[in-house]
C-alpha cells in the first residue's frame, strides 16, 4: 500500500473519531515536533496566526528538537484535518503527533 493511501485512511479514521468524541465546534490540541534550528517553529506559528490559538513550545533536553503544542477552537473535524495537511505541506521536517 502506498503512503498516500495510508495517509488518507489515517485521516478518514481520525475524522470519524473526532465526530464520535466531541461536539463541534470544539477545542483541539495539535502537537508537532520540529528541529529547533531553522524556521519550523515560526512557520507553524504563522499557520495558526489569527485563529486565537494558544501556542506552547518545549525544547528537548539536548536542544535539537522542539515540541509545539497548539490549543485552538476548530469548526469541525474537516477543519482539523485541513490544518494538519497545511502544516505538513508548509513546514519542512515536521512530525505530527
């Protein structure tokens, strides 16, 4: 199975779970990991700008990576998934959790 099909299956399953576990609109917590050096943190912050998001960062013990946690009110599961895809397309080397 190719990775794009696995990715779409993952998002389909996530959408179903989000509909089953929350009333929308709802708060959603995104978590990403990026390399500390470079523009990854700023790129992620820019993608969530003007959404009223609360963004927290935490650098790893050795300083190589930074976790970025974003708590934001989202309209529906489709909006949640669209934002995951936007981050993946625009932030190099990001890991979504």
